[in-house]
């Protein structure tokens, strides 16, 4: 099968070129620099005049069937009630109607959350522009997931625009957490996770398609701030979402012997980290595996998104850093979590094939270093294969 044609990013920012990742060339700052919180987004290579005269912006008229991201301007206020898109191709009323009548259901863990996601969250979004952008982005991507590729493009592009616009204001909200913005920030963290799981599959045919692994590492980084909400801000949260109540308390449910054994092997493999003299990383990994076991156990009792999404915000920053460095053991742990995501396939539109895609990428990147590694990887392979049958 011939490889799909690929056009290199020749005029990306210096940071993206140094890291050899695709730059959207829409900065400064570009999306990658926003996500990595880099202030020095510099373009050493000047764009040709032909491109400068005809920038491919989604908010401008273009003969292209699809467009690149529009990034937030420095002067954009996250509380602004007006649309950030000067010439939106998709009516915001259409997107809000989509969210309020259909999309919100995909975020509900139970019927108890219907009123929260259908009424309270949109009401919060009237005061917090980044949350409104997140709602519109998710709704647009949901519509795209129901259409044939040619018709879906405009909705994918619109979703990408709104998602991109929400990122920096969301970061500022997390950095300045207070009772006034805690609910909005937490609701947006759930929406952002759903968006990030859906994007690689919706954009798989595009030149700048994101890799599942890179996308999930970005989500981890975004949600590190959410840990503040689950600690210092827990008493501020009024929304009745899955973070409330007894989620992290012990459960009476039990794991099946196969999963229990696989998690025990993962814990044993972590002992090699200690043997190599890295006691700090060993303890970080131990906590991450403990949280993962809890999520697997919770999911066995109730197959809803809560146990899957909660783990993302629970892990330590040290684990996220090790993922960014592509440490093999951390990637293996991520593959275990990918199996949980695969369980949502068919239950939530935003998780369609995401778990399988993530696990497949990770299995290609990992190799068995010894018999214990081989056993852990073999379990992941068998488990994901059973979901494809």
C-alpha cells in the first residue's frame, strides 16, 4: 500500500523544528508552544510573501476545503461574550443546540448529571469564555463524527478553532484557581479530555493528524492543574460531577484474576526501577499503578467514563515528565490505561477507536527487555486483540 503524501513544515517555529514535530505555523505563539507553555515562540525562517499575502485562516474566505487553526490573540479576553471567530462558517446557535440536545449526554456518568451538563455548565459558560469555546468545540466535533468525510471537514476545522482558543485562557484559570472559576475549570477539564481523545481519530486522514500518544501526553500536562481542584479546591466545587463523593474511596468490587495478575506483574516490573537506583521514580510509579488498579476496579463495577478519565488528573507530574521523555515503563503503564479507554468504544462517540489506536502506537514503540516485560506486553496485546474481535 503506497504511503500517503506528506508535506513538511518548512516554516515552523524554532521550538517545533528543534523537537522535529509538526508546527501549525499560525503563531507566534503556535499551538505546540501554547500547550508546552513556552514564551519564546520564534520564527527564524520567514514565510514567503505569497503565503503572507494569503494566510490560510479559517475565519477568512478561502478556496481550500479545510483550514488551519486560529490561535487566540494576546488581547483576547476569556470572559468576552462575543464569538472569537470573525466569520464563523458554522452558526454558534447550531452548535449550542447540538450540545444541549445531544452532546451533553456523552459526558454524563449517570442520569444524576443530566441537569449539570445540560443546564448548569452552559450557564457557567456565559461567564467563562474558554468554557463556551470548549462546549462549541466538542459539539462541532460531535457533528463531524456523524458525517461523511467531505461534509465533516468544516465542523472539524470549527472544532479545532474553538479548542485552540480555549487552551491559554483555561491555563490561566487553572493558575489562578478561585471559588469563582473552580466549577468552570473543572467542567472544561472533562470537555478538553473528551476533545483530545476524539481529535486523532477525526483528523486521521489529514496531513497534520495528531498521534494518539502525543495527544494524551498533552492532556496529562493540561490536567496537571486539575489536581489543584481535587485538593485545595474540592470544597469549592458545586457541580455534582464524578469527582465528588466517594470516587477515590475503597470499593467492594473485585478485579478478575487476569487483570489482577497483570497489574501485579506491572508492580513487580516497577521494582526494576528501584533496583536501578531511582527510588523517587519508583514511588511515583507505585502511586500511579495504585490509582490505575483502583480505576480498573471501579470500571469493573460500573462501566462509565469516570474511572477512565479520573486517572488522567490523578497521576503525579513526575510520571507525566517521564512520559514526555518516552521512558519505556511509563509508556507501558499508559498502554494499560489505553485498555480502559478501549472499553468505552461504542459507549461514547469521543472514545471511538481511541483506546485501540493508543495501544497500537505504544505496542509498536515498545520491545520486550526480558521475560517479565514480554509477559506484560503479551497481556496488553491479547487484551486489545479481544476488543477487535
